[in-house]
C-alpha cells in the first residue's frame, strides 16, 4: 500500500466519513495488511487526541518495527 492511499484511508476514518461498521473494519484490515503494523494499537487510544492527524498517525504506523519474542 502506498503512503498516499493509507493517508486517505486514515483521514476517512478520522473524519467520520466511514459510518458502516463493516466498512470501518475492512478499512482497518487493509491498513493493517498494507502497512504491516498493528493498527489496533495505534488507533485504540490515539484517535481521541485532538492534535493527532493523519500525518502523525502515518508517522507512528510507519515507525513500527516488529520484534520476535
């Protein structure tokens, strides 16, 4: 997934343009797969912070590095 497409999806979620739960779940799934990051960890608490925007969300998601246990 290219960064611009991911930013667009994140912005749609943050703006509330996606109102159907199944569509929101599909969008989060696409972001998780496309960015190879745990979007649930990034979205669960971060979306309520007023200064968070799609750019900051993407920076955090792209900074994620998986690790082995």
